[in-house]
């Protein structure tokens, strides 16, 4: 039995949003993210990994 369009669309809303890191960083190596009154630093390491620090 096929899923209804309404059921199918509601499932898409629960999936995580995907963004490119280049869109977030825009050429920088570090960005600050404010969440719930706290500031976090997200940075790209020399080995091209991501590190999130409070």
C-alpha cells in the first residue's frame, strides 16, 4: 500500500537539515554559534576536522 502524500511530507520535516560547511564558514576557519544564551566556537583544524568548544 502506498503512503499518502501527507504522511510522506510530514516525515521530511523530521529529518535533519543538511548544510555545507563552506556555507557556514564562508572562508573562515572559526565561527561562533550562540545557543540558549551560550556561545560555542566551531573551528576547522589543521587536519580538516571540526571541533566544537564551549
